[in-house]
């Protein structure tokens, strides 16, 4: 999550419809409704290219997919469901196709083919709206997202329970690590750094039986010591909040494109255009 006042955002999220984490079974089931399963890029084409590539890929950064409650401390971190649906529709019309971070990594390092204009939808922290609002919108395109999960959020009513995260997994989503408690990693001691970085990966693997192969730095806070800890934990790469297209020149400092409430479709298109991505 961008910013350090996470507690203030948490307080605001509790105003979003009572206790969304307890779930509405019908809404959660709708998140998975689709006429056919998502097709992974590797299933579309296993043919390898001549070798590794450095093609830039946009990684979009979202947080809460809902309207902010009155007085929300960081309203720009909220993107309404209507705006998100419009952005997804615009991307589809312009030939983009959603892929995972693992897909991007396999393309960069192994030369695996990707669909035209690949793009990654990344969602930070783990909010209920990512399941009940974002997932169904992506699902209609047979697309999936990447959840950067803060493990602590699986215990909050406005977050995603382990069962709800498994619904995203069943819908084709990739689950990666975003620490246990979202601290500023540059300010913690070595023991806490290892606990947050390696411990979050271990917790996710134990809970969900997935690789959790990538890491996302809380609030984009990192330095050489933090990057070294992420490497030592066995991750394949890590995403930042630095604006730009992701390139494999440094897999542990991957840039992203932050999508704000004020962007809408025009803002998304303008950000991609400014970065040199086709639009």
C-alpha cells in the first residue's frame, strides 16, 4: 500500500459495508462465475522464443476497488467498480491481455511466448473488494490478477479470509507476498526483516500451497539491505511503487503503473501512453 498510515486506511475500510470479510456467499460465488476457465498464456503457446527477452511489460497497481467512504484518509487508493470495469474494457479494446508475474518472468528469462500487449493486474494488501468486484470483472474477459497478500489481512473482516483467497486461486489468480504486517522494511532490524520477508512467504505457502514466488515492497520502501533479504528468501523478483514499465534489467526492482481514483479510463490511457506502452 502507498503511504505509511495504514491504520487510518484500515479504519476507513471498516466503514465499507459492515463486515465484508464475513462474506456474502452469493457474491463470492459470482466472483467465480464464467462459462469457461481462464486459459494461461503457457497453455496457449509452449513454443519458446530464441532466448530471453527484455520486452517491457506494464504492471498495473490497484488497491481497493470500491468508492471511498466519507473521510477516507487516502481516497486516491480507491478505484470504483465502474471505473475499473471501464479500464478493463478499454484495455481489451486496445488489444491488451492480462498475464501473471510468473508469465512475465517466464517470458523474460525463458523466452516463453505471451499474447499481444501483455499486462499484469496487481492488487496490493488483500481487500474484500478485490474478490467481489475486481475478480468478476476480470473473469468476464477470462483474465486473472495478481494478489500481493499482506498475511495479517486474512484475519480482518474487511480483508480476505484464507477461504476467500482460495476462491481467487480457483479463478486463476497468482498469490504473492506483501509481508506479514506491512512495516517500513528499511526501518526494522535484521530479525524482523527476515520474519516479514521470508516469514510471509512461508506463511502463504503453508496456508495456500502455492509458490509465492514474487514479493511486493510495502509502500515501495526498499534499500540494498531489504533487496538482499528478498533475494535470500528465494523470491524470483519483486515489485516496487516506482512508476514505469517493468523490465527484467533488475528483477528485484520492477516498476509499476499506479492507478488512482482520479485516473478513470482517460488517466489510465495517458499513463500508459506517457510510458511508451501502446494505446
